[in-house]
C-alpha cells in the first residue's frame, strides 16, 4: 500500500519505513537502549543499516536483550556461540568489541556515571539540528561532536567507535537530527 508521506529514506520497506518514522532521530535517553543502538551501529560498520535492522531481533536474542551486565560476563563459550550464529553478523572483531564495550559500560555504571548523560554531554544535552539538506550527499559523515564522542568512548575502553560510527549513532538516537528538507519529520520537528 503506497504511503502519502515524504521521507528521507525507507519508503516502501516494511522495516525501514517504520524505523524512519518512529525511531530514527527520536531523542533517546535510556542507558540500556543507548547501549543497544551503539552496539548495532558498531556491527553496521561497512554494511548497510538495512542489513542490521533486518537482523535486529536476532541480535536481541543472541545478546540477551542487550543487557550490558550479562554481556560483560560473556566468556569463550558465549563468544563461540555468537560467532556460530548465522542469524547475526558474525564478525570476530565486532563480537569482541560488543563484549568489551559491555565491560566498559559496566565500569562507567560502577562509578555512578550515566551512559545517557555521558553521550548527551557532547551536545550539552540538546538535540543538534543538522544543516538543511535535500540530498544525502549534503549530510556529513562526522562532526566535531562525533569526533569528541569517539575519542572519549575509546578513552573509556570502548572499541569500534570511530567518528563515523558515532555520528550515525548520534543520528539514530536523536542527539543529531538530520531529517532532510521535505521529510515529514523535518517539518514536524522544526518550528515554521
């Protein structure tokens, strides 16, 4: 069934369309959900988001609902299980990074640091509105904020968190709003 809405991307795709309409660019401040998004963005490196989105439910099952406390305790058996799970992206370095990142996340928690507050601190807690764009080529792949986030995450022991991954993550969780001019979400999120 055709849609009457104009979108940046995803129109007609049964998972991409609702993801665009309901999730992408929506401010998210829940620590566990932010961890999930960051983990999925790490797995997306070098692939399309569509590939990851179509495997998201399998990732949730394989990674215990992205519970950082459980993932941080994963050992060699869990690693082998994940590496053998054809329903997810079986990349050794990305799986190792997911486990390592859960441990880094738990270290932050143990010292009382909120993951959400930390991530949102790079924009002073506010959503950054991207420059008005009409084509994807006009949207940057990184920013000074994503550079700083990537460096700070690596300093805390996170892996697979380069500036491009961090920028895509920031877009996904609403730290940056890069909906394009003409998209119904662009119109709704900016005052006339």
